[in-house]
């Protein structure tokens, strides 16, 4: 992490756009939402990190390293097959983080295969991928809808209604 | 007969296989019918949301639209990541009318209809609310006596949509451990991050997060960690060898799904709940080591 979350928020408020978009910190966020539920001022920190990542991606101003590469690969795989194949994703991730890392994953992969949890030559895919493509292509026409930060609200019909 | 729709997600069809197996066995033992959502697609996880929010919401919404074709049953999403992605999509479509119009239009292009009437729920909450601790306890024929269990919730079922349990002091998993006859341990890290995707991307950070959780479980003298999410399960179970090499610490803590625990307590066999598919089995009476 090159900048703390507090610093990221401060830089955003002060208008240091380039510094924020080129920071690796938002990509280190695992989106566990701890900050979001702890913040006494109800700042939606996790969602702000998502916004920064998306802006950096759209403006191509993010720093190239393994995490944004993984996210892009994920999107490519889902657009192609409609689903994710863990083994293939795992191999791509390990390769991007170095050949040493790829080799270090071999014993684990072998164990998972023996325990019927990993198939090496299997691809997880939808049947009607064209239907999903139609939806995603329709989303690409016309302007993108911007999403101003709003407090999270439990959707209606959820078992326990809790207002944040 | 109770009926729900089942959204497996990619993980339960792969590394999270024992979760799917034990979930299906446990629900069938309870006489609850689960119908897999036809030709579901990836929920988008956090990755799609980091690249394009409009597309991520549409992706999740396709699953919700397909679910609406059924007779109004709730959707059960066992993977915490899927649970959160689908819940978040539904919430955002309620909050942002402009986005909703666009997504509804895009789904319409594929003859799909979205009204927002499907509810997304996690099986832990479904079991404890719809069936209830009292009913579940009646079905426990093989209480897991003397088993010391770490209740580990992870992030996504607790935050930010507080529908499963209190995000600061959750108790529902402890209640389930108790009704299964086991002993829930006091575990201050029960809602802390398992390392998420960082265990494979940035290991110096990701593995350290997993290490903190395993170390605390070991010093609490846990017999097993019980999880509610396939990614938490993977991070805690599968990196113990790697952590031994990098830190010199030997953890040796088994990790199992809450559905496996409940299934065993209800008298299901080891095979039926996929115990043989775990890399390390917990020491439970009747379970072969």
C-alpha cells in the first residue's frame, strides 16, 4: 500500500486526481467493508475505492501490477464463458506473479485434484452465452450511468429490514 | 414442502465442491427442495465491480431476472461473494432509477424481465430463521460433543448489508455450533478479512491476513474452524503448507463448512457431506482421520 485510505480520501478532497488514480492502494482493498460499517461519519470508503479503481481503469491511468491484471482477466473470462474456471484463473494469476509462484502452487493443485476439487482441463461455461452477450452489448450502447455514493440500504423483501 | 432457488456460483462447482455437496445433503435431509437456477452466470464478484459498475450490475441482474420466472421462491446464495454481489445489485437497482431503466432495457433485449421481486439469502440465515434453531436441534441425532469450534464468518455475509447477523457482534453461527452439540470458541477475529483475492495476487499481504486468523485459532486450541464461504475456506485451508514454509509456524488446523458440521450432527455420513474432500479432516467421533 503506497497511500493509506485516509490519505486517499484527503487527496480526493484536495483534487489530486493523478496521485489518486495511480496509487496501488485501492487495488489492495479486498472490499471486506470493515471501514464502511465502522466509519462514524458513514463515509462509504469501500465504494469510494471501487470508484477510484473504475476511474483508473477507464482512464488507463492505473499502475500496471498483478491485481488490475487479474481483474481484467476475470472480466475477459466471464465475457467469454459466462462463468469463471478457477483452475484457469489460478494459473493465470500465478503466472502473472512470477514463475516461482506458479511452481509453488503445483503441490496444492495436485492435492486439490486428488480431493476432487480441481479439474485441470475442464472449462466452466454457460449453455446460452449468446443471451448474456446480448445483455452486455445492450449495456454498452448509450451513455454510462454514473452512480453517486449513497448509503447502503438493505433491499426490500430482505428477511430482516435494517436501515443503515 | 419448503422450496428455494439455488444459485451455486463458480466456486461451489469447483474448489468449493464440499460446500455444495454438504449443502444439498443437509437441505435434502431437512426436506427442503433446492432448484438450481437455470443456466446461471457469474455473479461478477468484486472484480467486475472494479472494472465497470454498469456491466457488473447487469451481469448479476440476469440471474435475478431468471429467478423471477419461478414461483416467487427466495434465492439461496451459499458463496458469500455471490450473496453480496447479488444483494448489492438488487439494492443498487432500487437506489438508482436511471441505472435500473438501463439494465431493465438491456435484459429486455434478451427477453428477460426484471422487477426486483426475488430475494437473495444466505443459507446460514435461512436455516436459522425459516427452519429455526428449535427445529434443527430436534434433528440432531449425533451431537458433536467436546468439539471446540472457531466460528468464522468472514466479511460479505456481515457487511455492509446487515441481514444475516449483527455486523459488529454476530452470534448466529455460534448458535448453530451450539445446537450441533459442539462448543463455539470465543474468537475475536470472526468477522475479519481472510485475505480475499490477495492470497493469490499479493501474497505478502494476503497470506499475513490468513496467518493472523490461523494463529488465533491455534492459540484458542480449536479442533476446527467453521466457515460460511468458499474463499475463506480456501484461504484458511489451502495455504497452511505455504505458511509453514514462509513463517516456520505449524498450524494444522482443519477447516470445514457449517453445512458439513450440521450434516454430521444430523446423522449424515462422512461421504454425504464431503468430509473426504477436505485436505485435513477434523477429529470428530465417527469421522475417520
